C-alpha cells in the first residue's frame, strides 16, 4: 500500500487549502483514513478521520468548523478541505489509512500559514 499526499503550500491566514491522499491498491480491507499533523518541535497530533464505509467523521477540537474531511471511494482518495487557516495550523500533514487492521502512513505535505 502506498499513499500519495498532495495539496500543501504556503498561504496567508484566512486562506483555504485542500489536501488529497490517494491510496494505491485494492480497497479491500480499508476501514478508514485519517489526517495527522506535526508542527516543528511538537508531537504528531490527530486532525480528522473518516470511515471508509458509512458517514462517520471525526475532528480535533482545534479544527472543528474549519476543516472538512471527505472521501472518494472510487478513487481510494481522502480529502481535507481546510478553510480559515491560522498560523497555528502550520505543520507537516500526514495521511494514514487503516487496512486489514494495519496502519499505513504517507509522506507528509507541508502547510505553512503566515499571519
């Protein structure tokens, strides 16, 4: 399984970005996909998650109301729409999938928000 994340960039506070993460291979065994982020000098933290079937979504309190996670099952892709970005959202964003109860991580994509 390989994950390809994209969509990061440098923006001003208040701007929007959409991250994408595409998983290669069969969707068999996929339970969910999630986004995490890691800011310099900090631990990696949970941002958002979505189940592969059904409509369950989860968000960290810090991004509720600003970020929206979605998925395209046909493309094995998960998206993270990030609106009203703040400087504290600056981090490397990583996607993760859970497939047959095993975690797979993608390489991160940098998001930098300037005030």
